[in-house]
């Protein structure tokens, strides 16, 4: 029975729970399925429609995404003859893994964190910066003209948003004087980060939209211009993976946004629910705001997005760093 | 006793529950490809609008043939277009379905006798014909609902 | 009708072209030799685009009639006027000078006319197939009268 | 793509989310388009040839199927050409009813173009709202003619049906709702900063260029040429109706969008005027009323539904040529109809606005970003089946 207890110990280990359940794979999966449904429903609501319904009439079509996912799972995988086969097949898997990987250093509650580290913020930035490369590689491996252009665009966007993503997090690090997520959250008691430094929150939010290719910065896979961008050739399960990866990335970034700007599990009042539920709920709200913009905005052109990035958001992010320094100087 | 054995047999050997799940998922996730073959495309576009809202059925017009599993032929098929349609159809993943919309793609409609038209059935294996010139959007949605029924019964899932 | 149109008609008549006028339309019948000259004259008078190019096949008379429907956007007095320049071509090897250099608006009309009736426009640098696929319709000109469509009556 | 070539060729269509039924062959250097060559004919159905094998009446439903968003104008232009050959003119009430349908259809057609223009730059809500608004107009047209988009409403010598009971009140109700929703659309899409950023200064067509290329319709008017067939060669009831021509100077994609919006407003005005000034009288020309047998004549005058006896099917048309030109939703539409005195047209030439705007592809899509291609292409409101015929 020794082995069994050991296995149990491993299973019940906090890190394992964090990796597998909250805030790891399982939560991510459920939230992603929910968010796509919410996205379609909200868009439909704004557009005076109903949206997905017939799939499960009683539940308002909430299983639409499950149906889509199963369909992708069973449909015939095609590897086009002109692709670089190894990379073509590898990229979706890599993309999915790497999109979710940064969650390892982001906590959902005091103890639900996979890797407890002092340098969480730094590790997050490092891990989050890998995915765009994979997207570019995927575009290149597809050997399709649209994928090629899409990959190039992803590269251009990367140059722009990565800077102010980094700077807004830098502002937060300066503000709280630490790179540890849990300490950042704990020091938000009373005042959430978004209140102390709204400009950093704004530039992080826009960087989040850009890096997950949400409207109005849906540029690397702009549908009416370059079909599906880097993922034009991907089909069946592989397309399901890349589509999921995009939403996973949104989830991870939203989780960071919650932790850094919305005080993680902190609430101004006390209610008897577990901490991680509060965090996940906040994350979900952030995700809803991010996907809601689809219903409102058209998309920018790539050069305009770059101009916005460098001429508007870069100074704004710099300003947020300045604000943090000032706040620190005043002694908050 | 026999009942249980039969049920287990069905579950394990005939895999009916799995098949039903597959049928359910494929039926409610028909993604037609953006391929406008002719003027009925106007009604196809109207089908997605707030009045008819084809998204209720899980229909999501999608961009690239690689990710889609249905092709809706909107109206007449010229010789030039038929080649493109065939090419798109070949690129799509199995299982795939074809709905032919409008009188023109059935038999020519008002353009009967035209020198540049061919019939849809000469190019693709059509699953459903929607009559009308042009068919009303409700008609097309009805064809999709019927196609879903057909899929749930196991069409194209072998 | 305005003076400008009167002037235009008089000028054309003075050159002994066959000009008729009705309801804001001026019809000019020209021979192939004078064609470019007339069009040039019209262009100088403010006609600046081609609305339509209609070619009609008359197999019994052995000719193809080409109608150019011209109009003007730049001169307000000429807005309402439609000018129809028509000329006859021989049916066997119809060819006439292209107006593509003068009126860019005719480029695609000429391409269409070329493939539909087999009229060759000399000086047009891009006479390719436009509407019909070249695999099925090389040297077939659907709008000629000898091109019969298979008439299978619905009831037959 | 070999390493030596600097440019790549992109086949933009016919299977492409924003291409419609045509193909543009783009030569692309990085993200910049160097050259565009439209390849059309994917929807060529040979209408001109088929018209030579159908009787004059049978041609009516066929010609309107070349441009479904704008069927009424095709119907009208053909009938005008035919009426010129026949030497008749419809009675005044029929003229007003023709105008009514034409304007309802113009709004629908513009909204179709605007919706697709919206989705081309990524605003799916603009698409949905425009199409939702278009449905109002289609419902009105359905009430008037009995068909959603293929009306065959206008017949030689008049119209097919009188207005139904309570139609004016319906129209007023719908128009009020429509105007309210148009204001919402304006807030969400037309004055949206991202829309402006995407469309302003894109695909600029200067006035001289527009004149030289002979473009038509809203594209021409957005470049500053005040040319509208409704004004310069008035047909139907337009001589008696008061309306403005929407003109913009800029000539870019955004100006084209605004011209369409302005024209929709003008069309609403025209519809109101038509319903206010609608004269009494017959909806069919006397010459045909006389031909009808007494019982049918009674039926027509009582119910306002025109039914033709079989004689009309083989109607012979005098020798000659007729030209019908109207301002369709996409611009000047010309039907050139030639008769040799038989019961079938000898030749029918249709000069459609989309075909005349085709020349713009190679002119406007040059030295622009790939992202601008749909923004320019759909601002032209180019409808390939209409161009291909």
C-alpha cells in the first residue's frame, strides 16, 4: 500500500492540483469552452440575433463548442503535400502547450500555484514571449501564401506589443517592489492595482488584446484579408488545437491581469467562498470584456496598429512607469 | 438479462452511443465554406442576418476550405466556377456535405439552355437540393435542419 | 437643347456624316475610315467616356454593326445626351481600331466584345478572354448568330 | 516561390472570405500590392444570348436575376427599353409605383453593399445591422409586390399590382423604425473611429481619373461628379419628385460609404413623397387595358392585380432599337434592345454599372497594403453576377 499512498500524495499535492485543476488545464478548458460560447452569444445579442441554440435548446446552446470540438476531433486530418510535415504537425501541439505554460507561475489563490517563485512576473514574461515565435513557425511550415503573410504580421505585432506589455508589468513591479505574484496580490489589500495605476492596466489590457489577436487588433489572422492567417492550412484536430491555444493565451493573460490589477482573490468585502473561485470569476469577467470588443470594433490595419503601439501606447506605458516611480516616491 | 447483454453488446461492438455522439456533434457543427457561386449568395448572406439567424443551428460560415465541412452551392454553376468548386471540395476534410441551392444549380432555372452552365450534380455529390429561384432563407435553413437529421442517422460518418 | 449640342451636331453634319437627332440622342453613322476621326472630334468636344459597346451580328446581310454609346461627365450641358456612333464591319474578319488609349473606360468592353463576337480591336494590348474560360471557348463566339444554344424545351 | 523572386502572386478568390464570385490576381511584395488583375466570368450565364431565345416577356424575370440585390432597377431599365420600342409610356400612377419600388430597392441595395463593406474591415455587427435593416425594405417590397427580391413588378405599360391596403401606414411605421436604427448604425459603424481610420484616404479616386475611367454611381459621385441619371435623363416619376444628389469630394472609400448613407436618406424622402403625391388612375397603359377581355378588365380595375391573357406571350414588337437607362443602386444601367419585328429580341446588350466599374480594380488596387484590398474592393459595391451577366 506504500505505492498507493505515494500516488495519492502525488495526486493531492497542491502543485499537481494547481497544474491539473485550478488554475491549470481543467479550468482553462472549461473557461475556454464557456468563453467561446459567451463570445458568440454576446455578439449575437448585440446583433439582435439569438446565436447558437439548437444544439442544446434547454441550455441555450452552451454545448455548441463541445460539438465543434468533437467534430474537429473526428474529422479527417489532412497534411497538405507542400508543407514541412514535421513542423506542420508539431506546431499546433507546441502552440497549445506553450500557450498554457505561463500559468505555471501564476497563482489562483494563496496556495494554488504550480511553481512558487520569487520571480513569477519575470518568468511569466519569458514564457509568454515564446508563443508568437511558434505562430510564425506555424505560418512558415504551412507553406501557404496567406500563412506566410500572416506569420510576418504576427512578427510585426510582436515587436510592438511585447514592449508595452513588458513596460506595464515593469510599472507594477516598481510599484510593489517585487516580482512575486502572491506578494503583489497581498499588497493590493485596500487598493487594487487598477486604481493605483490605471494607465498600466490600460496598456496591459491592449497588449493582451493585441497578443491574442482580438478586435480591434485582429490582424495576423484577419479573415477578410488573409483568410486565417498562419492557420489557413490547418484542419481538423490541428485547427482545433490552434484555436484553443489562442483562447488559452487569452485565459492566461486575463489571469495575470486579474492577479496584477484586480487584486487576485481580494474583495472589498468578505464572502464565504474559496479564494480561487473569486480569482477565476474575475478572470472570466476580464475575458468577457476582451471578447465583447468583437461586436463593437472593426479591425485596424497593421501599420495603424503599429503606429498606435509605438506612438500612443509606448509613451503611455512609459508614463505608467513614471507614475509608479512617483507613487513609490510618495510612499504608498 | 438478455436486455443487458444486448445493451452491452451494442455499446461495445456496434458503438451506437459513440456513433450517436459523433452524429450529434457533426450535425450541430456544420461550417459551410465561403464560396459564393452565384446570385443566390444574396439570400445565403441574408440567411445569417438577424431576421433568420442561421447560427441557431450551429452553422458558422467559415473562411478556408480546410476547416469547413459543408459547401452550399448558391445558384448557377458556370464552367469556370465549377472547376473552382471542385477544387474547394477536394480540399475539404471528411465528413463533408453539399447543399445545392436554387433552381439554377438543379437544372438551370431561368438560365436553362445556357452555354456556360453545368449542373451541380455533374460536379459534386449533392446531399440536398433547395428549390426556389432564389430560395427563401427559411428554405435554406430548413435544408440544413434536414441535413442535420440525415447526419444524425449516420450519413457520411462511416 | 443647349447650344453646345447644336454646335456639336452642326459640326458633325458639316463633315457630311450621317447624323440624326431624337430625344436627347445623337446618332452618328460612320464608315470605318472616318471612325477614329469622328471619335477624336467628339472627344475634343467634351465626350469623355464610353457607356456601352453593342455589337450586333447580321448574318443575312454579312455584316456586324458596332454601336458605341458615348457620354460626358465633364461637361454639364452634355450630361443628358447620349451619342451613338455606329459603323458596319464585314462579318468574315471584323476588325477596327481600338479606342482603349482614348477612352480607358472601354478596355473591358472591347475585351468582352472580342471574345463574344470575335471582333479584333487593333491596338488593344490586352485582348484576352474575359468572361469565358479559355479551355472551353477558344475560337467560339457565343453572341454570333451561328452559335446556336442547344434548345431542349422543358416539355420536350 | 523561389528565392530569387521578390514578389508573390496571390489568388484572391473565388474562394476567399471577401472576394465574392470573382478572382483578383494580386502581385504582392511583402505586404504591398503592386498590381491587381481582375479575373471575372465566374458567374457568366450568357443572359444576352439567352434573351435572343426567349420572348420579350420571358426576358423580364431573367434579367432581374443577374443582380438580385438590385432587381427592380434591372427590371425597370429593360421595360423602359421595351416601352421605347413599343412606343408607349406607362400612366402616371404606374410611374409613381415604379419609383416607389425602385427607391425601396435602392435602399436595400445600398445596405447590402454597406454590410459587406463593414464585414470586409472586420465589423460583423455592421454586417448584421445592415442586413437586418435591409430586411425592413425587403418586407416592404414583399408587401408591395409579393416577392422578396425578384419582383418582376414592372411590366410594359405599367406595373403588376396596385399598392395593397394600408401600405402607406406600414411604410411610415417601418421608415420611422428604420431611421432610428440608422442612427444607431451611424454611431456604431459609420462614425466609429476605427472605421474612419481604415477607410479614410484609402482607394482615392480623383475627379479627373473618375471621369476618364467612366465609372458610375456612388463611386462617381463620391469623387465629386454630380451625375445622376434620375436627374439628367429623368424616367418614371423622377421629373416630378424633389430630391438631392449626394456628392462628396474626397473620392476615398469612406466618401463612398457616406454617399451611400446620404442616398439612403434621400430615398426615404422620395418614398414619403411618392406616397403623398400618388395620383389616382389606372396602373396599366390604355392600349393594353383595351385589349383585355371585359371580365378580366373588371378584375384588374377592382383588385389592382394585372393578369395578362395569353396573347401577350407572343407579342410582336416593332422593328427598331430602344435604350433604357436608369440609375441603379450601383450606378448607371443601360439596356440596349434591338428588335427585328419578331416576338423575340434580336439582340440585348446590357451595360451594367458593375461591369463599368471593373476598370477600377487595376487602378485603385495599386501600391496599397494587402489589408486595404477588401476595404477598397467592397467600397465599390461591385456585384460580380451583374458584371458577368
